[in-house]
C-alpha cells in the first residue's frame, strides 16, 4: 500500500514539477438590464467588478464577463446615485451566473439595484436584448 501511495504522490508532484499553478476554468457572469420606463433617458451606467472598472451598462443590454473563481463584488458607480449597494456573489469555476440590474427611482434619489436570477428566467429575458459594446480601454489586461 505504501509504494502505491508514494508512486501516486510522486506522479502528482512530477506533473507539476515546474511549480506552475494549475489553471482553472473561469466563471462566466452575465450582467443585464431590461428596458425601464424611467431609465435615465437611456443612460449607460459604469460598473466595477472587484473595484476595477469593467464597462458601462445601458437599458436593454447585457455584458458577459469571465471571472476568476471566488468572491466577487459588483457595483455601479455614478454621481447620480445617492445610495448604491454592492452585490457580493461567490462564483465557482466553469459556472455561469446571471445578475439583473435595474434603476430604482425614489422621490429625491435613485439607486441601481442588482439581484441574482435563475438561468431559465435570465435566458428568457436576454432573448430580447443586445450585447453592450465594451471599449478596449475598459477590458481587463
């Protein structure tokens, strides 16, 4: 039994002899925003992933982003919002996550709210949307 375990451990070590990290498949995030009656007249709002600017999201558009596995912080940033709360989600390698965003307008304030959505509902809503164009300067290195 000991020779078998030793051989197994040596095989695992030899497979990663150069100390290179084992690559994991990224998670996919699809962030989308439906048409809104009051949507800032079609204004695209900038969003960040883990405190890094990743693009803007307009009404009736979606973005698809590859993310490393782990805990992810999503937030929109704008001077217009008076109270914007980040959304924290834990993503696993190879999984796809759908998050819906909407502008919630109150008497004197507005905020972008986000919520995870199940895949079936998201795919139905995404059929009517177009992808948001992300400029090369907004894409991560």
